[in-house]
């Protein structure tokens, strides 16, 4: 994967795959959060998809080294001790990004 275009292409191509999966495998909850981590040895991009129970996009975003929240987690600047550790730190980034969005909505 090289560059922002490849990251965006993957982001756009993955959403319908996840949507189709939810349509074929209905969920009991109102929404599903799906995290996709992409990169070679280290995580270079995080895609977060929040889809409703019908597989429709409710809120989705992409995070990479252009975002301070991502760079602060140091996912793309140093090899983590394990892939699991990197994914755990990536999950923390997703939760923080969502919290920022919810906080912004509550102040409007």
C-alpha cells in the first residue's frame, strides 16, 4: 500500500464488503463498529466503520500519519512489540477519535 490514494481506495472498497457481511449476518444491536488496520510490518492507517444493523454507513473515518491523534500513538514510527499490541493501541486511537466527535456534537 502506497500513499493516500491507496489508503482511500482501500477505505472505499472495504465498506461495501463489511456492509454485505452485515446484511448476510444480521446483528441484534443497532450498530456495528468495524476496525480495519492496514500496513506492512507496522500499522500505517486505521479505518473505522460504524454501520447500522442494515449495513448502511452511519459514521466512518480514516486515520493515518496526517492526524496528530494517530502520530501520538506512534503506530507508524516504531515497530511495536507485537501486532496485538499495535492493534490494542490502534483501538485506543479509535475510541479517542470517537470521543472527540461525540464531544464536538454535544457542544453544537
